[in-house]
C-alpha cells in the first residue's frame, strides 16, 4: 500500500493555514526545521512515524485522517469559527503562496476582477 504524499502535504498545508501559521511557525511548534515542513507539504518527504503522531496531535486529527483524507476547502470553512473574512483570508493566502512568483501578478488581477463581479452580483441580488 503506497501513501499519497500529496494528500498528506496538502492536508498539512491546509491545516497550517487554518491555524494561521507560517511554515516557520509550524516548524518551531513541532521542533523541526522549516525545510522539513516544506518537504512534507511538497510531497518530497514524509515525516517519521513519531513525528507523524506529533503532527496529528498538534492539529487534533488522526494519523489516518492526515494520510488518507483529502481535506476539501468547504470542510475548512465549516471547521473554523469566527470571522468569515478571516477564514477566507487564510485560505486565499495559503493558495496564493503556493503559486509561482511569476504568476502572482496575473492571479492578483483575476482575484480583484472576480471580487468585483461578486460585489456587483450581490448588489444586484440585494436590489431584487
């Protein structure tokens, strides 16, 4: 049975974003290196079993959940209490940071364009 490192890496990235942690902050919390966290998130490496247990405890999930369950964005939104703007900001920031730098200006323009479209639609629906 082979583990899909990408599921694990994406889960770590999403859970980290929900907690509002940088890779460096997560590394410090888990007493490991930034490079290790980065390697886990990109699927280059998997943590040792003892570290996997520590990670699952830190995020309050099971090891099986980390390794086998693809966390959907909607699950993340549903799991975080508090200000919706803060939740969306964390998720968007995480996704934005995973984009190669050369593509970020285009993504920024598209996000702003889409936000304007949503604002117009919301205003239009409010007036109906």
